[in-house]
């Protein structure tokens, strides 16, 4: 079953003009509201704590692990939808084995990042972020054979690329998800000291990481947008 409507030429032209005007206005609204104006302030980062305990064996072989990390970041829109910023990072991880042995790892550093947003529809963006970073590493481990504590000093430096999606819940709050460091290039160097033995090592790696589910992140970002 179908219907056929007869419309005069004038009415048809009027409807076409109305439809084109509506599409134009809607496009302008999307383009206007979906922009991050130049000079806007971008605030982000992450913080977290985790604790795990394994008492499946004897008390002397039990393990306890505590991990704390914080990574604040701030940036500014140097151009429309383009954020330039800096980030800091600190991670403290302690693992205890039995009653006396323990391993402590500390990592701290910072980086410079550039993030580009591409509006898809109103409130929804695709973004890509490139970051150059440096991290210092300090580690002590007395859970080693021979009874000599192992001390490690070193650093990491590299470039990481992160793609993702961002949704503007409000004008100042964005919900985002992405693949953290999907592509990365990293160089690392270590100095190890155990007793009277000193060794050095270095490594370089680059590539795409697709098999680690922990690289997927969900978070919030605060945006103080100068553009209404």
C-alpha cells in the first residue's frame, strides 16, 4: 500500500529552501558547539591505588603488593581543537615476600604532549595524542639469592601515540576512552649493583601494542572553554 502526494512547484521549492536552511543551521550549530576554542584550559591526569595479597602458600612465602600512582596534566588550546600541555608522573610499588624480603620500585618523570581533537557530531570527538616523556627509575630488591641486595638505577625516554574518543557531558566535563600508548618508541638504560658486582644494560623497542587489555583507559577531563 502506498500513497502519492501531488505538490505544486512553488510548494516544492519552498520546502527545499526550508530543508536546506535547516541543514545549514544544524551544521553551524554542530560546528560551533563542537569546537574547543583557542586559549581554553585543559585539565586531566589519573590517580589510583591497588592492593593485592596472596596467602595460598606458607606464611613465609606469602606476598603482599601495594601500588600507588598519580599523573596530573595541564594544557592550553594553542589553536582551535589543538591542546599543548605538560604532564607529571609518579609511581610507587612495594612487594613484600614472607616476613622480611621486599622489593620497592619508584618511577617519576614528566612529558610534553600535543593533542588534536576532530569533531564527529555534536559533543563527540575523535582525538589523537603524541607525547614525549622521560622517567627515572629507582629499585631495591633484597629477595635475591646470595643475600645481597640488588639496587637498580635507570631511566626511560620515548614517544607514545594514543588515539581515543571523547564525549562532552557538559561544557566543562568530558568523558573519554582510548588505547593508551597504542604506538610507542622507547629507549631505556639501567645500572645494577649487587654486592661488589656492577652491571649496565640498555634496550630499545618500538611497535604497536594490541594485546594488552590494561592499555584501554576510561577517564574524565575538565575543560575551561573560552568559547561559548
